[in-house]
C-alpha cells in the first residue's frame, strides 16, 4: 500500500508545492524543543524538515 505525506510547508526542501506533498517516503515526528505541555501543536513537528536554499 502506497502512503502519501501531505505537506503545506513551502520552505521545506522536501515539499512539492504544486501537489502539496512531501517527497520523502517517511518522516520523523518530533516535539518542539523545550516543550513539555502535551498539547498537539507543541508535539507534532516534522523532524525531517530541511529549509530550502
């Protein structure tokens, strides 16, 4: 079964903006640095992000 990762972070080098998809086969989801509140917005960051040049 093929999996797709949808992404709208245009500054990421793995984002294919025209399709709104990530070009990686998988990603690592990580919490933000120094966040221990347990809220979803603090613990659902893409750890595979690399800024476009």
